[in-house]
């Protein structure tokens, strides 16, 4: 086997490289086409505005929006999540103050909800099943007269689990409750259609879909129902008053181009990634015992693989495969020293949460890379197990759960 | 987070990985930490009749800094008397490996492991001494 070019990037959930076609589309908007899209009185401004409108249309098409006017540009998905949740809570505060979300949402959603709780909102955090999915019936059951918003992500960033948005959308629509989704990880990778799923607000970002960092969007439905927001930033009233600030034209152009490419290439790309993901999983799981898949296999992003290598600590594993960029739910990789809250929510024990590795495959992942990574991972995990006291105890038949450990 | 060269060296080429016979009366075993916390260290020492540590082995479940801390500890333990070994403090490990603040607990665990192995050895010796006189009186 030949060695692919190192280092290998297998962390496509964290970010993605800008597609060369995207970069090419962006470049003129840094130099000769540098106008401010809000300049209404000269050609520089018109050129910029036209380019922004094309991007808006491409993004609207990608998510099934009925009008490009429903796309509000932001600095990224964290801002979109904040704007959606806080903006809705503020606008509809006379109607109610109850929000339903899930425990495995991104921090931008969870922390926006926490802030609203301090301001008098009530938030229900729904649990997920062992497969990492929210039960739509639980959404139904959590509804009260005061519920104004349900926020459930399209796909999880750690375990790639795809949520039943279509079922949840039926429930929210029937109750007349607004439905927001953080669609960041799924847009351009799996089916996502705001009409079919009855989504009223959706957060997306360019850099997870081969566009540039620093630009995102919030889809805000304009009819049936018309969603209203209170802007969270004051200024020139850009984006129909929803988000003030001069538009980042080159990045928006890139975002639009990335959406256009995703629209065209998604089916083929998803099939290719699924095949590669399964190749990686099968190669690892057939070579080693006690390797566990976290989250549903069936309802999963094609490029996501999240495995726990029992008796091996995640950060040590990442260090051992240092030429491969992956991520871990181990506490040691976080400043808080707490293992992943997502894995905990699935009921994965803390020991296995510490042993988790997330592989994120994407557009530029090759079969050669997958084979190299599979072999390296098996070799290094075996090596680390040979120096793990837990593995030795396990092999001796000791039940690790029966041992009195000294928590520290 | 960037690792220091010494941490990388120990994590990639750990010294003294292995297992000593824990039923050997001259072997002391320390097992500290917890899987749920992401760190478990087992450190073993073999002590000569003269009270000198002849051999030391470890196995660690933990991050690179935890592996490096225990690897370094086994290196330092060899050739020391128990009294000298007891003087190894976690700050010595922190300084030697340039551990960042977030990894200091790894060095604390290594110090605990040393203490636990020494305690185990002494407990075994004490148990042996208390058995022997009994055997003589019969």
C-alpha cells in the first residue's frame, strides 16, 4: 500500500477546505468588484448586490425555500442560531415563553436557550434515545399552551445522527408552533427541504460545505406562516431589518457557489462518502474487538463515523495517529475536562466517551486515505491497548465495573 | 494543544511498559484513577531485600501526558530506595515534562501511583513479618 500525502484531514465536521471552484468565484469580489451591496447609487454597488442576489437564490434553492428573500446572511451558524432563538423569543413573548429543544444540540442553541431561561423563558431539553435520535412523540408531549418554538438540529456534529425533522415538522405545524433547525451539518449532504419538513427557520454556514469561514445564513419563512424576528444587532437595517452590518460580499458569493455545487453533486458525493465511511468502519471493526459505533448507523450523515475504542483513551489515540486529523469526545481534548455531553446523552458511559474518536470524511477524502487510516488506527489502538491496564484486566476476565475506582 | 518534546518522546517511546508478578512479595502494585475520569495508572515496583527499587513497570489508560508522567516515574524510580522514591513530587514531573496547567492532574496521579505502589509493598512486607513469628511459635 502506498502512503498518501500526510497529514490527512479527516475532520470534515469541524470545517472544510474551500473548493477551488468556490475560491475562483470569490476572487473578483475582493478586488475589481469590491462594491458595497448596500450602495444603491452606483454600478459598484449594483454589481455587488447582483452577485449577492445570485448567491441568495442558489442557497434558497438548495434548501427548498420558496423565495430568495427568505435568506438572511449572518457571520455564521452560531449567529444564525442566536438570531433565530432569541429573535423569536423576543418577538413572540406575548404569545408564550416556552421553547423545546434537545440535549444534544450545538452549544449555540443550548446556550442561547440558557440565556433565555435567565430572562424568564422556560425551556424543555428533550433526551435522545440510545441511537441519538429525538422521539417526535416527545416533542408532541412537551408542548404546552405557552410553546412558541421548537429547535431540533438536522444532523448532529459529533455522531452524525440525522433527526426525524419531517415528523417533528408535522407536529409543530399542526400546533402552530415555529420550528427552527440548526441544519449546519446536514445541508448539502443529506435531504433537506424546508417545505417538505415544515421548517420555519434554519441555520446554515458556508464553511461546512466547502465555502469560506465567516459567513452563514438564517432561513426565515415569509409565508404560511410569516416568521417575525427581533433583530439582535442594531445598525443600518440590512437584510430586511433582520441583521445589520455590511454584507461580506466575496464570502457570500463563495457561499452561493458552494450551494450551487452541493445542489449538483450531492447525490453522487453522498454515495461515494457512504461507501468510504463503511469501508473505514468495516476495516476497523473486523480487525479489532470492543470497538463500538456511537449513534444510529441507519440515520447518519454519510461522512460521519464515531467509534469508541474501549480501553484506549481518545487523546492518546489522536496523538498516536498524529498525521491524521480527527477529533475525540475525550475530556482531555476539552478545556472543561468533561467528556462529550452528546455521548453522555446517548447513555454511552464516561469510560467509552473518553475513548471516542470522530472521523469526518468529505469531498476530498480518497480511498487510499481511508485504507491508510484504517490500518494506522488498528495498529495504534492495539499498541495502546497493550499498554492499558484496563485491557489487561479485561483480558483476565475482571469486570471493570465491579472495581472500586478512586475518582479524582 | 501543543505537547512538549519530552511528552511526545515518552508517549511515542514509553519506557518500562509491562507487568510484574503482583503475587511476588517483593512487588508493590499501585492502581489509581478511574476509567470514567479518563485516567487509570498501574505502577509496579520490585524492591530488593536491601530496600532498593530494582525494577519498575507501568501500564496507563490515559492521554499522552498521563502516559508520559507514568513512563517518567518508572525511569526515576529505578535504583532509588523507598525513602528516596517517596520524595518524588508531582511538581518534579510537571517541570521535567513541561506539563501545561490543564495536565497537572496527570502528574498528581503519577505521584499517587508511586505512593500506592510503595504502600502496597510495605503492607505486603508487614503481613509477611506478622506471619513469620506465628510460624516459628508453632
